[in-house]
C-alpha cells in the first residue's frame, strides 16, 4: 500500500471522475517543512504560529517572526501557505504573557480575543507576515472568530499595518488572501454573512465539534460525544461550504476531521475545496479520493444529512459506500 501511495507523491489530487481538490498539511514550525514536502502536500493549510511564541522565553520579535514566516513561504516554492495568527489561551500558555486564571479557558480569553486586546503584539505579527508576503502566495487566517466585528476589527488592523509598511517603502504583496477559521458555531451558522467579506474559510473541526457538542476535546469522560460524523456537524459544514461557494470563495478544513478516512468521502461530497491534515495522512487521502466518484459522494452526503439521525447511521452509510469501490 505504501508503494502505491508513494507513486502519488508528485501528483495533484483528483476524484475518480476528475474533480480536483487541494491536499495541504498542518505545521507547527518551519522544521515541519521536510515532512510536508516528503509527503507531497500541495500547500500548507494551517501554520499554527503560537508555537513560535510558546517555544520562546520572551515575546518573539518582528525579525524572529519574519524569518520563520519567510522560511516557510520560501520553502514551499510557490505553493500556497495559510498562516494562522497566534492562538494562545485555552490550554496554551505563555511564560511572558500572564493570562488570568479562568473557570472555562476554552470559552475565555483566547486567540483573536487576545490579539484584538493586545494590539502591539498583534501588529508585530501582522507586520512580519506582510513583509514575508513577497516570498510566495500567503493566506492570512484569524482564529476563533465569533462575530463579524471580530473579523472587521482584525482586518482593519491588518490594512493599517499594510498601509504603514507601504508608506515606509517596504514591499508587500497585493494578492494576500485574508480568511477566518470557522470553529465557533455562531460563525458557522452565520457563514452566509461572513462569506461576503472574507476571502476563504477554513473549518476548524477540533474546536467546532467541541463547541457544538458541548464536549471538552481533552476530557475522556465525554469523548463519546466528540462526534465528527454527527449529522448536526455535517449540516454546519454543509452550510459553511455552500455559503463560501455562493460568494465565489473557497472553503477548506484544517481540523483532524479533514484527514479522517471515514469523513473524507462525506467532505468530498459536500464540496470541500481544500483538506489540510498532518503530513503523514496526505498520500493515503490522495489515494482514497482517487477512487471516489464525486457524484456518488454528493448523494452519500445528502443522504447522511437528510436521512440520518445518529452518528452510527452515518458511519454505516459511509462504510457501505466505500466497501463497493
Ligand atoms: C481546530 O480547532 O480544528 C484547529 C485546527 O485549531 P486547533 O486544533 O489549533 O485549535
Ligand atoms: Mg481551534
């Protein structure tokens, strides 16, 4: 099987009946690039920049960050790179940025909420990203967006820093895409409004599932409720993808679900454009997609959403569909 997958290393990703999708990889540091390239990913769909902050004893400077972002963008050789602005808080702490102790850290002061409240820190990150944008196709993504005002606030700061850099004579790409993670149910439900203003969505199912099911993703006692194939989750995902497409935007996914071999047939059927996963899952996913017909997967996804009431019913449906390929 490994040998069969290896043959797909330099290939693009097509379904059996010719629909193209993008298979990208998730990374935490520039050191992960080697694995990305060795596994034939077509881009970076999620660069979790918080590791740059967590691996440092003090706040990383603009230069530190610029060097890391440039290394990743250049290292991908013209392939697209989605960089997520830092997602500190929740379970991730920083020694040099004291955060208040919270009863519910995953519902608290985290990610874009910190960035919007600590503008100096956020502006430094954005300047580093904007400067690195001339080295390849950069897509900037904001995490934990709950409202349109969150997005507009973050985008306005980005635009300000861009204008400042240009006024300083610094070169900045004029084709940077700016998108958001869809990982809060409110944003998923309102995706049709967000889609008018963003360039893309990336669905963060790790958090979207935890928040939709009200089941802590770290708590084993409630892990039975952590259900990627629950029809409620599939319905939210469908709305997000459909909303993006209505506005001519693309929708990706960077949560674990994107590389889950039971979920992939459903996501393909729902029209997902980009799947971002751990590099080690790319080749087996490319192989799986090459055996699936988009028209069959559309019917499968429709049936899962319209006729299934439980996650077991969805699993049985997918198993049946995949067994016949
Ligand atoms: C997610 O929530 O699905 C996601 C990709 O972000 P993280 O796992 O870093 O919270
Ligand atoms: Mg998340």
